[in-house]
């Protein structure tokens, strides 16, 4: 049997809101080490990789490895019924055809249970090699969200170029062009506002803004986003979920 | 306009 209790149920709500427009359905894989998901969007241009560690849950039990197929829109409908301060417990029997979500309000006055039907989903997993990237950039997640939103009003694609002092986002379209530069700034007073660049090689790659805007829906999960770039490789856009795990997005370059 | 690659051209099956 699988049973996991997340005291901060809002985390799960935020994860699902961040990925539900990108992927339609996915298998959630559970084993001893945690709860994970890997899925590509329908055009196979981007990939979502979620991992929530077992020790990030208040209680975690998984007797056998299980894979639970869910339609994200349906999962989202159910999780929207959980309060933001609720604890969420997920339960499923081995070989069961449903997963139960139990929501508990902070004072335990309200307990609700929702069962979601599981489905069989054929999923292809990709092997993502551990790579050393040419450049790793850590920027405030709200800043990244604003940049990709603003640039999408001008163009369809963005060139991200990283040098040792700054990261530059550039686009152009019918009405004109734009570029936004963020300088390295290791703010000690306000660490949440810092921009940090770790570079082996200057790099410049172009990506579709539509996908980056979709990834930015994960902003509420983390104060920072980490971009990992290498020449001719998909970019990694990574949100670290404090004490629990990570939500990573991969996007093939143009 | 630059073409959009698919992820399979970068990563193999797991």
C-alpha cells in the first residue's frame, strides 16, 4: 500500500497547477525513496520532472513500487477542494484503481475524502544524463516570470545569453525588439533577490517563450529558479521546493 | 524561423 501525508498540502496544489497546462496525463511513480513524475508535453518539446522525497513528507509508506496514472485536469479539480492550510494525505492500495485524497483542516474540524479514478497511461521515460552545464544562473523566480511574460508580448522566442557578469534575455517581433539584462548580484541582505551566475563557458541559446511562460507557473513553489544551459542542449528550468524536492522542466532549443 | 527540436533528439530512452 501507498500512503503519504504532506503537512503543507498547498505544495501539492501548487505543483499540479504548475504542470497541468503543459501535460495532460501522467504516471506518478512511488517507491521507497519518494514520489516522482516524468512526462513530456504532447509535442515532445518539453519535459516535466518532479521529485518529492520521502523524508519531505510527514508520513510516508510505500510497500511496493507503484505507478498511478492520472489526468492532471481531474487531479487539479480535486486538489482545488483542499484548503490552502490543509494537510493532504494520499492513499492507494496495491493494484487499486483509485487514489484517495484526504484533506484535514488545521484544527481538524473538517475532514474530507475524495477518490480519483486511476487510468492506464503509456508513458515514455527519457534518460537524462547528469551533465555539467556551460552556465548555471539562479534568479528570483518572480523576476524570471516577469521577464518571460514581458518578452512574450514582443516576440515568440527568446535568446538567453550568459556571460560571467550577466544574463541577457532578448527577443524581437513585428512591433520591435526588447532585451532585459540581469547583472550578477549576490545580495547578502536580501538573499531572495540575489542573481548568481556560475559559468564555465559563455553560452547563448534560443527557446520558445510559450513554454517558458508555462514553466513560470511554478513560481509560487520557490523564491528562486535555476536555469542550466549548455550549447545545443535543452535548458533546465529548476524550482527547488524547500525541504521536499524539486520540479524541473526541460526545453529543447530552437 | 528556427525549427523546434524534439527532446528525443537530445535524450535517449531511460
